[in-house]
């Protein structure tokens, strides 16, 4: 059997692809970066390259997306939809473009699956659907968008729920939260991420505009990917929305301190006053624990930071 992943070369999607490929599944990756796979530095995917089919596809190009799914549907077990512009300062710079990618991209995937009879879809959603509601936030916490990104994730979830109820599909929403870890260089991220995780890559002299007065539920990418794979592989579920995170809140200033302890020196990094983004924390992951057997490994962020550091040192050594 095979699984199609949109955004399968992104941070989370690439690890979902890796885990599924390690199980022996053929993975069809639909990603606009497919044509430059060799230049992405995703060393872990290179180890399962024989299990991957790469398709350079824009999810907003409905006809091309349809053609790819039609070509592969005979052996297709389902779809993991991961294409998304992430939350952060960049999202507001081009609101129409980024909102369109997140909403219309999801709608295109769902509609294509409906027409082709592909029932199972795991939609990568976000804890942003809760906005800044106080944690712990369970799946029963009401929707509350505090930014455009959160609004797009609420829309995507509602599309999925309606396609399930109206057309008999099996759409499952995985609510992810603040992912870090191998597969993403801090130097490619926003300033708040760089200030916290950048010294693991050797970055220094970073002044982020905000974030010092916030504690969030940071989740190692391996745990995030594992939760998505478990949700996808569960034969049937009794709920539609699942929180997939560490379930543990950690202060941003503590992350900076843990990183300094790990690398053995204090870097010149600083977070400005206030919060980075309007979010509460942590997510309540008890439903995912009960129903799909989710058990995050890196609940102590110090262990996750060590794993991240080892990966960053490894890719720097091969450069």
C-alpha cells in the first residue's frame, strides 16, 4: 500500500514520510521542492529514497493535483495533508496569498479525494485553533482564532468535518503545536526560534523582538510525526480532532538556559518583552494517548535539545 503526503518535504511532512517508508510503505511526496530534493539536506529521507516517489506539485494547481492522485489511487491507502504556511511574523506580510494556500489548498485535497473515492485523510491542523485560551486545552475547547493563521486552520478543520459528515469520508485533524528538531536549521527560521535554538547551530548575536514572557508546548518533530502516523494507521476513530504535542509547557527563557547548559557556553541571544504569538499552553493530549496510543518520547525538552544538537552537528560535519 502507499500513502500520499502533500508537503512531504517540509519539516513535519518529511519525518512522516520517513516513518512510513521505514515501515515498508511506498510514499508519494507532493511538494513544490521535489525537483531539488538532493539540495535540501534531508539526510534521513535519503536513506529511504527507494520508497519515495517525488512529485513537484502546487496544491493550488487543482488539475495537476488531481492527475497525480488519479495516477496513484489504485494502491493508495490515504492522504496526509501537510502543505501550510506556518504561523509567525511572515504570515501577515502576504495575508491573501498565505490564507489562500492554507484554505484553498486543503479544499483542493479534500475535493480531489472525494471525487476519486479516497476516504482517509489526516489533515495537519494546529493548536492555533484554540487561540490564546488558557491551557490545558482539550479537543472540547471552543474555537478561538487570534490571528489569520488560526482562522485558516479552523476553516480547514471544518471543511474536513463537513466532507466526513456529508460525503462519508474519514478526515482526521491532527492539532500540532510548536515543532522543533532535526530537519530544520534554526538559521532558516524566524528570530524567536533562532534566539532559542540557534546556538545549537552556532548562531550568536541574536536579538528577537519578543517572546521572553511566554511559555509554550514545544514538541520534538519525531513525536509530532509519530502521532500523525499513529492517527493515520488507526483503523477507526471515535473522534475527529486530536491534540498531538508534548503536553508539557516550557518557558522560552528556560529553553535558552537549557541550550547554554548543553553546549557549554552562554551565547549573546535575547528575547524581547511580551509574547511571540497569542497562544495558550499546554495542549491536553489525553485523548490521543487513549485512542491512538500516542506517547511522546521527548517530554523533557533537554533530551529533545540534545537530539537536535546531534543532528545539527552531523549535517555541519558533512557540509
